[in-house]
């Protein structure tokens, strides 16, 4: 019977040496050392032998099982090393090949245009300030001369928080009063940032958009100063050939008020989705700061005057890059952003 165990050991060792994959190794373990394997059956067979033969057979069976266990572990380690060596050889570095160019980061179109806008207004003496995105009803509406019944206060136009009187700012204009209270007059400031409204998204509107608030307060500031600042800004970004159109408008916090349109650079004025077929895009509303707002900012309107505007960064970015739909700017599609 011990001769049978010797043959079994030799056979198992030969097949183990021939196993070249993890699958073959697992199959060998099942065939010989598994619960129904050949060695396991041989160990169980000790009970069928005459009592005198059992001790020698049992010792030999345990020796074979132990030897195969050790051989299996050694072969598994050897096979792992062989596979690792093959993987290293396959991924070997060829130092003669040119290096791989790493992916470079890109500026988001909105941020790039915002920096250009800041640079343009800096040349006119405007300093950048930071406003609050989460605002109070007082600064967002009341101090800007918006009465309680103004439609902009409705929940279908404004994102209100659960805490009463707290909201996401609908424009960057709340910074006007904060700046005037902090700096007094004279002052020139621009405030870039995101704004939030319940707008119906389309090619020129979105729930989230960006503005750059501008404020200038001093002695003898007039409407001509505002028109000059807007014209200078447009020419700085779009060149001397930039075509502007000023229209009378109404805002509670400025009087008189204007709306500034820029000739659409996407279609050249022929009409497209961005300009809604008109050939013009509204980009910078503004006007002379209302005396009530000046008073709320702690400035005497009898001594000082000022102008304010809210430039639409998203629309200006769309005009700068020739993008027909501002919603593309906020979708964060890498395929789109990689073009800039």
C-alpha cells in the first residue's frame, strides 16, 4: 500500500511542476488536496487496512500530504514571481522613446473672461471687492429701493432659504450698500460673482449666472461717465470696432437707468439663438445710483452722485468665444471645455 502512496506522490509532483497558470494550480489542488482529492481519499483509506498495516500506511500518507502541501505553496510562489516578471517585461520602460506630454489644466471660459474684465476696469481705477452669495432680504431688496410688493421678491423669481429673510443673491448689487458703508465716498469698485434666479433656461438665461457689479461714487459723476466706462470696457475686450446700443430702462436702484446691448459676435448681427434673432445681446444694465440707495449707504446724495452697472459675465464670455448657448458654460462637459 505504501508503494501506491509513492506512485501517487510522484504523479502529483509531476503534474504540479507542469501547472503554468493560476487556474491549473487551483485544479491541481482540488484534484489532490481537495475534500474529494486523491490524497484525501488515500488518507481515509487507512481505516480499511488490517490493524498491523495501519501505522506504517498512516505515517506515509501524512508524509505525502505534507510534502504536497509544501510543494504546492512553493509552486504558487514561483508561479507568482514568474507572472510578475512577465508583467514587468511587458511594461518595461524604453528610455529611447520621447516622454509623454502631461495633461495641462485650462482656465474656465467664465474665469478667463472675468479676469479680462477685472483688468479692463482696473485700468479705469476700479478695485475688486468680494460680495456675499447668501444674502439677506434687506441688502438684496430693501436697501436697493425695492418695495415689499416688487415682483422680484416673489418665490418664483428668488431662491429663499428655510430661514426667514435669507436668500441666494439674485444680483451682485447688494454689495453696493456694503461697499459704501465700508469705504464711503469717493469709491470705485467692481464685485464679480455668481447669482441665482428662477429663470427659464435658454440660450441666454440660466438658473446660475455670473455678474460683475460696478460702482463709482464721487463728486459730479454723470451719466456720460457711465457711458464712457461701458464704451471703454467694450473696446478693451472686443476692439475698437465693438458696436454698442444704449436704451432707456428702469431699475428701482438707479435713476435714470439704461440697458446696454452689444452687437452679437456669434452671428455678426444676422440673428441666432444667443441674440434671439435680434442681432444684439443685452450685456450691461446700469444707471445713476438712486438717491435712496446712496442714503442707505451712508452717503449724502446732495454732495455726491454715482453710477452702477451689472455686467453679465456669461453673456460676455459667450460673445468673446463665439458660444451660441450660455448653458454650455455650466454643464462642465470636458469635451466642450477642452476647446478653450
